[in-house]
């Protein structure tokens, strides 16, 4: 059996990254190889270190204007990059060399694009009096949140819900579905 290797990319607290690490911790066919961040203060780095997973912090120049990240990922034999709360636009040199998936806390194409992340999304959903929201898992291309959809799951938004209430519902969906969808994508890779 060929072992599949995941690289996680995260900018923030890393709760989705940790959920994926825990999900695959007993899977002999999958290794969460490393966690990469553009933010040296990201709590995701600490979460990964707690599981003895290698961590890397990179600069904008290393990410966008060089092949530093691409070469390191190739050296490590990465099969899939998973964006778990990663906020930078992924450059073409990465999208052309790796299969990359992302999770977005809304039902794309709604509430996607540059600047639409985290509580900004949930606030917009509540402010616009939406009756539902959800998660979208998609392939990554060179535009924010425009890659081919893989999976969506909905949840109701009540008139009484605050952005924090919506965030909690979205987190539940993320934790339930994201690792399983990652596994399905891994299983489709030769």
C-alpha cells in the first residue's frame, strides 16, 4: 500500500488542522506530514508540534516570488495540500504542481472571495438575513474560492442567530465533514 502524505496550510488557530491530524492519526495509509503557515504566531503551529508534526513558516516572498515552498513540498513527497484556514491566495506555481483543497465557511459562490473569511462571512450571512449557510469544500485554483466544488453541507440560520451562533454551526459541519472529504480525495489519488 502506498502511503499518502498531506501538507496542511493554516494561518490562524488551527482547529480544523488539528481535527484532520486527529482523524488520520490511526490511519496507516495516510501521514499528515507537515503544517505550513504564513503567520509565525499561528496557534496551528503549536497544535501540530503537539502531535510531533514538522512545521514551517514562510514569508510572502518565499511563497509568491520563488519556488521555495514548491521544492520543499516535492522533497517531502506531498500528495495533497489541505488549506485549513489559510488566508493567502495560492500562487500558480503551487496550483500547477499539487492537488489542493480548501474549506470555506459559506455556501459558495455566496460569501466567497478576497477578504471573506471567518466571522466576516458569518456577520454578512446574518446581516443579509439568510435562512441557511453551510460549508463548501473545493479544489483550489489561482482565484479566491472559485475552484471546482467537491462538497457542500447546509445548516439553518435562525432569525435569532448571532454571527457567533452561525460560526458554531459551521464549525460543527467542518469538524464532521472536512476530514472525511480529505480522505475521499486522497483515495482518488494514484
